[in-house]
C-alpha cells in the first residue's frame, strides 16, 4: 500500500503495494486550543530515517486543514499542500517537524476527526480521521507515544478534558495527558465538555489500582451502572481467560449522542455511541442491556487485541476485529447462555455476512484492495473473521489456542502485525501447517458442503461423503478446497446419543468419512457404540464452520432432531429448517402449514427442561430475507409481499393451534419483583414475549394492550407495542409512548424504528412519509436516521413494496445525507445489495435509483464505491 505518498487519480489501494513508512516517529506532542469554529492544533513530532524501509518523499496526511505555520528544527518551511496532505524537503538526520493548523469542529458533520456533539468536543479517528486533525503519517503501522495538552476556550471553561493515557497536570482551563504506550494515530482520542462521571475502581491481578469512569451528560448518570459493571466483569474475565491485565492508571468510557459507529477502542479512552452506554429498566430493553455488555467487553478487549498489538495496514483489519469479536462472543457466552449466544451469533452471521458473501459486495476476510477503507468495516471482516478464529481454536484445541495466544502477545506486543504473523504463531505453538487454512482469509464466498450417506446394515458402517464447493464471487471465479472442521455426532432411533461430538477435518473437494459402530476398522469406531438400525447423523454441530450445509433430509428426521438432538445448536437448526421448508412451500405452492411442524414446535414450547431463552429462539420464525434467499437458491424468484403474507399466516396458525400452551407460557414466564437484566430473567421475558406475539394474532391484542398499560420495564412495554403494531393496532399506545418519552432521544429512536420495522407493504409509504415528516426526525443524527431510513430498508416487505416508492424515498435521503455524512450514507446503500434476486420490475426500479444516486455530482468516495460495486 503506497500510503507514504499522495494517492493519484487511481484511488485504489492494494495490499500487494504495501511499503513501510520511510521514517520512524519518536515522540508526538499535541496542543489543542479548543474553539467551536476555529480550534488550533499545534503538533511537535520527531522523525528519523528508518534504515529498514525504502526511501520515499516526506509525506504527511492532512485533509481539510488550514495550515498556519510549519517548521523543521525551528525553521519555517513552505510545504506543498494538496487535498491529500503535505510534502516537503527534510534533512537526512533526525529532525523535529512542527505545525500549527486550524480546524472547524462545529462544521464537521461527517463526525470523522474532531467534531462537536451537543456542545461537546469529541473525536473519531478510525480509520482515517486523524488526518483531519493535523498533518501526520495517518496509517496503523506508525506507532508512537503521545503527549497531549488541552486548553479550553477562554470564554467557556470545560469541566472535563480527556485524552489517551494517564492524566498529567490539570489546572485552570487546561489538562495534560501522557500515553506511554506507542499507538497509531487511529487510536487517538480527545473529549472535552460538560460531563459527569459514574466512577469505580478495579485492582489488576498484579495489584495495580485502576480508576474507572463512565462519562455522560448531566442527568444521565443514573443510567451508567450496567456499563460500569460490564467493564469490571470484562477486565476480570480477560485476566482469567487470556492472562491480559490492564496497563494504565485510568480507564474511561464517554457516551456521545452523535456517533457513526457503535463504539471506539481508543487507548484508555473508549468513546461510545450513547445507545450502548445508557440503560435503565424504564428506558432500555433486555436486548439493549445485552448489547451494552457485549460492546463494552469488545472495546475493552481491544486493549490487547488491537491496541497493544495492532494491524500493519487496513487490509489486516480482521486481525484485530475478528479476534476481538470472537473474544467478546466467548465473554457473552460465559456471562449468559453459551448455546443461546451461539445461535444469536449465527443468526447475525447469516443475516448480514452470508447475504454479503452471496452478492456483489462479497470480499475476502482480508481484502486485496479498496477505494475507501470505511466501506470495509463489514460483516465479513468482523463476523466471518470471528468464525475463522473459532475454527482455528476448534482445530487446535482450547489448550493449544491459549498457548498460541500467549506466544502472540509475547512476540508481538507493541507491533503492527499481519495475518501471516498471526498464523505463524499458531504454527510455531502447535506444529501444524496452516497454509491451506490461510485460504479462509483470501477466498470470498460462503462454501457449500453437500453431504450424502451410505448405510451398510450388515457391516454396521455409516459412510458420509462430503463435497465442498464455493461459488464464484466478484473477481474470484475459481475457488480451492478449504480446511473445514465439521463437528458431528450420531443418535439411535430412540434418540439416544451413540457417538459424542467428533470433529472431522475436510481438506478435499470430496471426502468420505466412515464410521463403524463397534465392528472394527473405522477411524471413528471407538467413538460409536453398536446399536440396531440406521443411526441419525447430527452434522455441523455448534455451527462448527461458516458454511451452508446441503443435505437431503425429511421433515420426519428434522422433527426427530428437534426433539432429541443433544447439541443445542442443531436442535434449534432442525426446527428452523422445518419452519423454513413449511414457509417456502406456502409461498411457492400455496401449501398449508402442516401439523408435523406445529406438533414439533409445541413439543419444544412445553419442554421446561430447556432454557427459556432457547425456547424463545425455537419459537421464532425465519426472517423475510432468509426465506427470500432460500427461494432464490431453489431456483425461483422470491416475492417479498408473498413472503410477508406467508409469515403472517403461519404466525396466526401457530397462535391458534398452540393457544393453550402459549397462554400457559405467558402466565408462567412472568418475572416477579423489580426488574433485573440477568440472563435468567431476560430469558423468561423473551419466552413470554414470543408467546405474546403469537397470542396477539388470535386475541385481537387484548393481552398486549393490558401488558403495555401495566408494564414496569421497557422490555415488556416495547414488546407489547410491537405485538399491537404487527396486527394493525396500537395507535393509542403509540401516542401514549410518545407523550411519556418524547424528551429522551434514545427511547424515541425505538419509537421511530418500531413503526418503520412493523410497516406492512400496503402502508409502508404512508408510514415513511409520516415518520420522515415528523418534527422529531433529526436526520443529521446517525441513530435517528438509521431508526427510520435504516429500519424501513431493513423491512423487506416495506422496502420492496411493488410500486418502488420506498426505493425512491431511501435514495432521496441517501442523496441528501451523503454530503454531510458519507459513512452513514454509504453503509445504508447495502440495502440494495440483493437486488438481483428479485423480479424484472423490481430490478429495473432499483437499478434506476442506484444509477440516479451514482450520477449525483460530488458524490462521496464512500458512497460512490458502494454503488459501483452493487451495480457491477
């Protein structure tokens, strides 16, 4: 990546072109003289030639900066300035570069760099925001310690002024901070404003005290307890499971209302979207609490997997993100229910990443090129990247995984690394050759694994033949076989497990595994016991690899696995497949739901040996997008309106057929006493909510209306309101909800999103017009924009309503938003990525809108790249 020099008209950055920065940065000192429209940033940076790097021009990134003065060793210089940055002549010996620039935080609507949010100064520097603060080699492989001085405006003292590292002198209207750990510029952070802290302490395993602070706006301090508790549990867990201690005297979280992402792991100063910090029983749902727990953990875990060890270039983004997602998934599984967490993670993977893999935006976990790096903060990098880590752990075992991670931290602490560095650690720690496994990082697409069976009754031998194939993706027509760990078990005809879970490694395009049931001579013979009759295989247990399993099975076998499989994931998967098959037949053939599925569902609902959270997931139906993909894969053209109608019809059938069981569950799962967000209580509320959603289809919403009126927490209140909206009721409840919460921005986001997500095809346009015309629709706030435009685009029946009016509406809003906030606009363009699944009329309307968006004069690089890839 030729990132030490200005980019040419070809703005594509390529992995193969990476070259190191020619200078070593020794020390960075920054002074901020804050002002809403004219902040001055003074930088003093020491440079020395790097003898190990190829020579090149002295180039510092810088965008939208007004240079006041630049000096080298105290002597003023006149550098060449372009839209990309600064170049100038420098001495061969070590030198000091100084610059003073002026920037406009209040005018920074892109929320990238230093900007204002409700009077608060804050930063977002990943991936390339620091170059909008001062001139600097803004790339992840340039690491240095930072000293920062913050000076508040003379006419407005700022009570809180924060940056990375440990606090220094804090006097008057100024504050100093020193971060002793070398870091890349994307981890720089600054926050200043009128804030209050919810504070706590943590003592590391080696006895070092750490001051913990969660900073929020005055009035929100009573909604920080759970975030602080999650932070403490994360720190303790990371010490126990990974041996990683925190390394500064203070750790702070700051809640910011205007934020493009979920949160940011800046060293010692994590900046969060306020929706992932603020929570109380009255304002946050169980899902909100769970998200806060997971995201706080994720950003904290980055302290080692991302900060102390970072990525050499942005192509290695999965090295920090995939690994840290895997770590936060482990944490959440330990804090709650590991099987339920696994199902939730796979649902998210299939909804986001499989969709990405199967369309025009498909790319490898480690991409080979990009135009705008912000567009590669994707489900493939994050979620699939985490699945690759999980497969690696499954292949080498938990003990060897921990040994390899210890070696990784020991060998690479303070370094910017690559995927090759990561895999070399595992090869050195385990002796395994991972050259074929490395293909998971370079090949795009979701592998298909087809399974066929051959049962030899006389020999008591089951042969499973696996055939793997990865379809072509943009730029990659041909794919090599991957290493795929397949976890499998066997059950007998009575539902007893006769072979516990074993992991088989697929490495060939076609591979047969023979299992002898106590008859001698088979690889897995000792693992299986001899019983009469053909065994029932349970394949891909725990979703042991991110693949699509293709296996011909009957509805009877799926019902059997739903009832008897000992693997929680495959038990759920069997029920999910049953529901999907029923719904596909309803959409394509007009079939009836069928008693077999309903009976199997009733059996799971009544099984009180199962975790309530698991039963809630088992009762849920496949998503509209899931069904559209299944119909498309079957060779038919999905009709979004017909899919919506089939889901509605099946929900009514479930409600009517299972009404006695669901009524009993609804009453039994009531959680007494004050609200607590613990996993057990949340699971009971989830199952009660699932029952209510079905019951509302048959009782006219009477239970939901009563629950809304009596609810003592947001989970039950919002669940009741959603149940009412989905049956075309709830107008009075919507009005009451607004009257109570119209002063709370985060709760009002829920009010907007619920209506957009619940809109039927017939009412979608009217709902969209009403919500976007609402005075409270602040479209410049990313959360509010996503709660309306994002929720409409994420509601397939509404988005794909036959007349194409929502296509036009979404496109109009993207055109309006792009000049102000390119990142948010570009991410919303992914709503169109599945356009080629649909009928010719819908394809034509989508193409027309994408071309209209593409033709906008001055369209951002972010959005332009995304639209170009989708159209291609």
